[in-house]
């Protein structure tokens, strides 16, 4: 079955500390992988995506993610978290046919001062 | 200019009513979607249209009926609203085919509250 797992429901990090949000997927076809962020009361904003090529991808707001096929993972990282990064983060998988995305259940990020 | 827009942003209504949510995209995309985000923030696909043709129709009550008058618009009509329909509904769109064109762009969402 196709699925996305985000093992961490809620993570709290101190401002300035590094961050890693985990994402594992199960997908029959070549996966197209995405990270979206949702601020409170807002829509979904694309942080970054991976289709092919370099397995380390850079996104907006200083985020990066690394695709590891052997581990079926696409973890999101940021070296230094800012208070404005507090939000809900969703990992999603799709494919080249442009089918609907399958989302993980999200990870809530809180930032402490 | 807003790429994917939805109206209304908030919708509060009584059980049993019929309501519609509208979505428009000005990106020239040919595929549009409706997703539902439940109270636990889980996002799940409801429908997908490609060039006004229904492509995906997940297990959704037939009280929900999408309509696409043209490829820039995808509306969602809900009949006989129930308490369980309370959720945030997101519209999204993307172009299909070719590297980098499969990114879905989301609207701001419509928060539906059924009383």
C-alpha cells in the first residue's frame, strides 16, 4: 500500500538549534517527494521537492532534505531554527503522472526561546 | 496575483443545508484537486479533474459533487451537510507532464463549520 509516515507527531526545539523532521514512504512507482509547511490558519506552502538527480535538495527558508532510496526516507533539515518556523510540516509523495498526493499525518514544530 | 484562490475562506452553516465552495487558478494548469483536512490535520484527496474531466473520485459520499466549468475552475458542492463534514477544504492545481511540472499549488483553504 502507498503511504507516508511521519513518526514524530510533535517536536519542540530551541531557537537556533538544528532540526530534523523524519519522513518515510512506501510507494510502488518512482516517487516524487515533497515537503509542505502550513502555518496556523494558513494554506500549504511548498518548501522543497525531489524528482530526480542530486539527492540533497535545497528549499526555501533555509530548509534542505535528503532522499535516501535504500531507507525510503526523505528527511527535512534546517541548521538553525527561527521562531517563525513554528508550524505544521507535511511530507507527501506523488508520481510523474500528476496523480493526487499522499500525505503523512504531519509533524507539529514548536520553537522555544 | 493569487495563484490558487478559494471562496469563501470561512463557511458556517446548519446541518442539512447545501453549500458550494469555489476554486480558481490562474496558473494555466490543466489538473485541479480537492483535498479535505480533518480535525487532526490529516489531508486526503477527494477529487481530481484534468481538463474538465473527472480523474480521481475517492470514497466520498455522493452528497459531494465537484463541477469544473472550465479548466481554471473547480467548484465543490455539498448537499445535506452533516456535522462530520466540518473540515478545511483545500483546492490545488498542477500542470502534468515534464520535469518539474508536477508540483501542486494549494489554495488558502476553506474552513467549513457545520452546526
